[in-house]
């Protein structure tokens, strides 16, 4: 098939998938479920390994498929998602969170990572696969949490600021862990030399972060408001190019670029434009994550058992890691447990880790299925429990 036809077929495929995901998301949202659930399920259903294959045969064309053009749009989608994540919070979250908010984020990422890693190694899973799966459970889905807070009007609760702070910062913790884990996995064994290499990578990561936050806003402040959006895109893809050349992931680079741009004078103008781009491209990443998974792996009993174990360990680990520091900040046990419940959903960052692991050959398709199921389980349970308890607490306060 000529390349031009493949491009148009890909654009049609993306348009259909995004439309269906939006419609399904609207339906599920009425029952309190996050849109990411609908996006993953649409991808799984219309995958070339599932219903998509049947539709291709009926239509006599490869409409629902995975090709280089679709993967390019997927990469663009995830870069925009991480850029938006950094852009949304900047350094203000670190300043406002306080020491307990930061500690809640750190231990809220490290405890579930450690607990899941131990569980998987105990089940006989190799080091690299255990590390990537465990790492996918470390970060909370900020998009899911923020969506529930906005939709239910929970911004006035004392727990909300702590929750948003912890959910924002644990993305940073997860990215640092990803950098360290990658260095260890590449070395193949954890030794003193490997530890030194991992520490050097983190130091370089922090150095690039500080330099970006220090100089990029100053440069952008000299740019007129009319051209700030274009200048910010140059910054985004420039930082991505530099950091990928140095061996870092493009998602780490996109996040750093977002934080740096957020410190500039006209960052609100950039946020508005990026939100428009996300309305078009944002869901593609989640849909394709489902699209890439062969349905037979979800039906595999070993994958199902492992996914349940990982999900339980991820939920327990998140609550254990968050609750003590939330309590030290809020001095209220019920408000603190609500923060812990709000941190349960996993989503975009966990799927980013899964995508990197799969594309790098560090995990199998079965492992990928475990992560997809874990994201679905934790997101549904976390969203439902957090929404219910937070709304109950709000109603008690307003009596």
C-alpha cells in the first residue's frame, strides 16, 4: 500500500478511536469512572488482536492496526502529556507542599515500589521485569485525581492540597527512580560501580533540571506574548533532543521542559495552547497502550493472578507510604486516610514506564498485560473509594 494511503488510514483510525473513547468516557464519567478506563478499554476492544482484526476483514482494509505513523503520534501524545504535567505545577507545588507533602510523595512512591518488587521476586520473576512492573506502581495518576476533585467540587477539603502536592511530586520521584533503575538494568547486576553510575545519572538529571529552571524562564521572558507558544515548543523539543542524546528518556525531558516553561511570565498562554493540543492528542497514548496488548494475555490465568497480587501490593503500599505523613500534616485521621485513598489510582506515568519497558525489550507482553490490568484495577478502586469517602467527609463538615 502506498505510504500516502497508510497515512490517511492511520489518521482515520486515530479519529475513530479518539471519538469512541470520548463517547465511552462520557458514559463512564456519569458513574464516577475516570476517562482513562474508557480509553484503555477502547484500545483493548479494537486492537488488531481482538475486534479490530474482525473489522479489518469485513472492511477489506488494515484500518485498526499498529504502524510507525501511529507510534509517532503516540510518542507525540506522551511528550505532550508529560510537558503538560510539568507545566501545570512548576516549582509552586514543591514550595507549597511543605516537608510532609514531599515526604508523603517520596514514601508514597518508594513503599509500593519496594512491596511490589519483593512480591514479584518472591514469585520467581526476573530482576528486570520485577523492577519495571514495580516502578509502574510508584506514581499516582494526577489526571485521575484532579478530575475527581474538579468534578465533585472537593477543592475546599483540607486533604486536597496535600493530595495534589503528593500526586504531583511522586511523578518526579518516579522519574528519578526510572533513571536509576535503567542504569542498574543495563548493567545487569547491582554492584558498587552500578550504584555510582546510577547516582551520577541522578546528579546529571538534577543538574539539567536546575539549569533548565534557572535559564529557560529568563530566555522566554524576553520573548513577546505573541510568540511565546512557538518558543516554548522549541524549548520542549530542544530539551527532549538534548536529553535523549545524553541517554535520558524523552518523557523525563518533556517533564523538565514543562516545569521550566511554567516559571516564565506567559506560562498561562502556553497552558491554554497545550490543553487544546491535549484535547486532540492526549488520549492517543492511553488508547494505543490498550491497542498494543494482545487480548489473550489478559485471559491468561498467570497474568490475572500476578495482576491481582501486584494491584493489592500497590494499593497497600501506597496507603502505608502516604498515611503517616498526611497525618503529620493534617492532624486528622479521617482526612489523612482520604489522602491515601486518593493516591491509589495509577495511570499516565505508570503506562509511560510500561511503554518504555516494552519498547526496550525489558518486559514481555504478559508483563505489559499485568501493568495494564493493574492500572485498571487501581484506578477503578481508587477513584470509587476516594470519591465516596471524600464526598461523605464533605457532607459531614457542612452539616
